[in-house]
């Protein structure tokens, strides 16, 4: 509960600072601009969702999935998930779990701790360093075509460098519409078995459009989505801030 209150305080402080700031500082205006390596089309997708510059200035991201509160440091990628029955996270070195009892958390902490961070931080995590981009064939759903780019990773980048993603977007608005992804957790080699997620609705959170509801879809023999696998997954209470949380926030609680 203290963690949640801290996030609310951060949000209020940042909001007040933004209201009081009337002029944009010119300090650092002459600094060298980072050259992006993502395709122009994906650049338009990022811009439609608020802009890559705003994303990179942010330090803290938080959202709720049911009773879970997911909080991330966007630069170090430290993460903590708090719920009434368990907490788990990554403190920069160790993936930890703190549960009320042995049956409180039934998943695999190493797989789960950053799973929904990636789904929620779309499309911006597709601009991380070490990414390789490749144009792919359009996804076709209900007679509408969605252009796409495959995202793969250079060797030894991230926790699962053999994972692949494909982002599909609206050709007119450049809004992200679909995500295809593979799972190689604990596997010794990559696979071509994709899962498919539809991004149903988006929410404006401090200038960035982040997902509000996503749905997993079944796919046919051609790899195209058909019908939902189940109910939509909903995200609530979004927060994104330029304020940085202390490293201790992401550490396993001491009892």
C-alpha cells in the first residue's frame, strides 16, 4: 500500500511542476541528436502514440492488472509487482518473490515478472537498442490489411534474445493494432509459433497513448487471427512520470 501512495505523490509532484513551468529551457538544445535506426513507418507509429522523445524522458511506468500493481523503472528495467497475496520483481540483479504462502503465486516468477510490462509498453519497447527490423507481409483481418514489421534482437540482448515480435499498424492512422510474438523462455532455439494479440483501445496518459484493453486471438493455419481466445485483459490506473523511484523500491521486502 505504501508503494501505491508513493506513486500517487510522485504523480501530483510532476503535475504541479508541469503547471508551474511556463517556458521550455533551451539548455542542451545544441546537443547531438541521437540517430534512430527504426524504419520511418515505425517512427510514425511512435509519433501517433505520443512520440519517442516523451517516452525516453519518462522514468517510471505503473499500471494495474486486476489486483496487481506493476511498476517499472524504464531505464534500468527494474520491476516490482504488488498484490494482496504476493510481491515479485527484479532489483537489477535478482528476480525475487515474496508470497504470503507457497501457493499464493502459481506462475513462474522468472517468466512473469516483466511479461505484462512488454505488452503494456507497446509500441515503445520496440525502439530499444539492439533491435533488428524487417518488413513483413500484411496481416489481414475482416478484409482489412495491416502493414507490419518484424522485430528480432541481436545476440545477448535482453533476457530472451531469440524472441520475435511483429507489430501491425493501421496504414492510415499509424496506430498500432496487432502484436504477434513468439515465446522462447528456457528453450534452446527460436521457434516460429506465433501468438496473436489485438490492441483494442488506448488511453492518453500524460501525452502517451498506452493500451487500455488487449485480447488474445486464435489463429488459423495461415497464421491469421480468427476469434478471441477468451475475455479481454484490461489495464487500469496508468501512470507515467519523469520522476525516478529509489532503488530500494524494487528490492525484496525485508521481514
